[in-house]
C-alpha cells in the first residue's frame, strides 16, 4: 500500500494496519476502477471510501450516497471529530446550514460530501449534480448498496435510479459497498449501476466474536429477563416483528427497572428521534425495535442483540445481529423463534402486496436456520456462498454443547403426532401440549381430551419442553400451523408417513433445550465458560476498573461536545488503553483508534485519568 495511505490512516484514525481487503478496496478507488466491496458489519468498509478522499492533491470532492440521515450524521460527526473535512446535505438541515455547506463545497473546503439518493436523483437532482460537477467529483461511493437489488433484503426503488450517474458522469468511477450481499445480489448491483470491469471484493461473512444462540420462543418475558440479567448495564437491541410487541416489551423492561426505550414507525418523528438519541448517547441501555431501527446507528459497544421474533431472511438476520460487537469484542446474538413468525411475515407481505418468490425463499431459509442442528457460524457463512473452515467455532449454542440431540427422536415425534391426530387436527399448539402433559385445562376437559390415550403421554416433560418439540417438528416439516388468528396444528404428508413408520429415526432430529446452568452467566457476561473463548480473550490483560473509569470520562466529554460517546473513542480503544496504560501523548498515539486530532483534543484528559487511577 502507498505510504500516503499509511500516513492518512495513522494521522486521522490512529490505525497502523488495514484489515483484510481494505487495501485492495482503497487501491481500486485510487486507480479509478469500479468496484463492489462486501465486508461484514464491523469490517471497516467505511474506511475504504473515506481514506482515498484524503490522498493526493485532486481538488474534487468524493460523493458518498447513504440511505439514512442518522447514518450520514453519525459518520460525518465521527469524521469531523477525527479532523477529516467532511459535510452532509439532508432535509433536516436549515437553509442557513445548507447554504454553508454549498459555500464550503464551492470553496473546496470538503473532501467528502454525504448525500441521500433522493437528494442526488430526485426533484432538483439535476441541478445539484451540476453544482457538484463544477467542483469536480473524484468518485462516487454508494453505501448500503444491497438496497439497489430486488434480491436484496432492503430494496429501495430510489437506489435503482443511481445507475443514471454512469451516463451523467462517464469518467467518474463508482464503488458499491455493503455488508450483506449474496452472489445474485452482487451481480444485480453491477448490472443496475452499469459498472465497468468492476473489481468484486468479498470479505469473510464470519463474525467470530459473535456468539449465536437459537431457542424456541416459549416464555418471552422470562427469556428476555434472563438475557438482561446476563448483560446488566450493557448496550443491547431487541427486535420484534410488530409495533405492539415492541411497545409491550419496552414497557415490561422499563417496569422491571431497565433503561429501555421503544422504536418503530408508529411513533411520532420526535419521540422516535428522542429514543434513538437516548440509546446512541448512552442514556438508555436497550432499544426495543422493529426492523426500522439500526441501519443509521453506529454504536459500537452493543453487547447483545435479541430477535424476539424471527426476521424474514438470513440477510436481515446477518445485518441486524451484526449490529452487536462492531468493536470486535465478544457479543451475544439470541434468536427466539416460533413457527407462527413465518406465517405472520407471509400475512404482512401479502396484505401489502409485496410477497414475492424471493420473499418466500428467504422465509424458508430463515426457518431452516432456526431449526438446524449444526454450527451457526458455518450455516451463515455457507449461506453467503463461502466455505467454512473448521468443525467447532466455540461460539454458538451447538459448538458450546448447550443443546443436545434427543436419543429416540422418532418415538417422541410419533407420540406428539399421534396426539395431533387424536384431537382431530383441530386445536392449537398450547392445547396439544396440555394434553400431552396431562394438564386438565377447561378446554381439555370440555372436549373430553383427558380421556384420550395420548393424555399425559409426556407427563415427565414440562409444558415448555413439549412446546419446544412441537415447534421443532413444525420447523422440520412433520407438522404445520394453519394461517389466521387462531392457528391449529396439523400433520403434513411427511408427518403422516412418520406415524405409519415410513420415516426412519435418522431422518428426524430433535434437540433438548439447554439446562438453566448452561445459560446462566455472571453479571455483565464477562469471561465465564458460556460466553466462550472470544469473551475471555477480549478482556485478557485489561484493567476492568480503569476501563469503567475511562468510559465515564468518555461519556462526560461526549455530552460536553454534543456527540455520541463512540465518536470520542470506541470501547475497543478504551480496552487497549486500560491494557497498555500509556503515560505520554506519544505512547497514547500507539493505541489503535487514537489519531492525531483526538490525541490533541482530549488525549491529556485520558492520560490524567490513567495516571490518577494508579495500579
């Protein structure tokens, strides 16, 4: 890599080395070769289009297309804090602010300009393009580029229009960046943008610092409280499918004493903005949200992400779960699913007229992931078309030995299937579980199901365990739930064959739920066996009390400057400080993430805190 790149990287961002593929991506921009770059969340894709803008003496501006105002604001705030001449143009700015940005653009004060696709291609877009062209466009970087493709999980029609830039600026190179894109999506991006001889760079989709867990959703409040107890005072995101679930969950957590806020499209713009800012500014630990939340949030110290309902695709799951551990430190990703989730998504998309062949395929892939009994990291990586090296990730419920296969799955499945048949396939999951448990509910007695041969057939199991096995049989295609507000459990053709003994035991896999001891972890989730190797290594040699003191100082500085704490320093940088304990500015500059501008602005405050801490 060019010496100028190393100098810029150290001076503005405080990094000595680039991550895999970043160097190749930066070189493509500098050589004006079109490119598609796929790097996982936390993989440093932003540097790939930010660093080149500061290389050389070209007076032009690099144009960055970004889909969300919050995302643009966070990135520009972070750049300015690092001393990078950057600006944005969006609808939240006053006329005076927009005028100041245009004047700065005209005077050549900016190296990077962030805009939305609507600003660039919508009404008045031609005039804006002409204004930018007069200044000179070095290159165009399109962030969250999967929004271009129909096969992407966040398709946005206005992104399709960006292909017109090729005709408008034929000599300007274009570069697409995203964290999640299958081969089909990458090919569609190249086609839609009219990229020429595009360099396609795809990083590993594996996030080894994330610990993946999957559980049937049986008692949501208790399951969520278990997660909250394990991550007390740590940042987390809880995703729900519906706005109603978001409101109920956020209220329940707040009543239990947690600093939780809600976020969904049904809230007023003001309340939604306040709640997002509370989370970003660390006044709230947890945000409970629909999938409308997250793309514009750059908080790096999210220690857990819970899906309280299954997302509608593995692409969504990879991106949403990937908001945990962006700082490279250990974080937990828990999926609580029910077979009803997939029916709900189908109904939502059918009502909106948006259910496509691709959507159905995405739902099936998500359901298979939830019910699979193999390494979660391997499943995700191979979904995106990459081989997974190794047989034990040490960072998922399967590889950590938290779940185990049932010894006689065929017998258990036949008992459950027989009960479904005995109640004439006319009742829901809860009722079937009650009959198998031998529970005399009013509905069981009223229908005479306490006299069935299957009544109490699984009396040695808890209701939660029975429900979990029913969910697994639904996910594996032996049972099915009917659509509608009151779904009943039915046998599929495969389920009937199973009852007739036409399915071998090898064709059925059922998993026991983990014991409570396997789930329990120490306060803050620090360093015990259940979190695995990645958690222990992330704290190795770190003075935890000093780290907490530095986080407090960071929060004070951030609030004084009116910026999110992570704009000051990421948690990973603070952990390195708490490990190395630098005693001078020159030593501080050797801590990854400490650039010259930040060292000059508030480095001495951190050095004083380290010196005063002692030890």
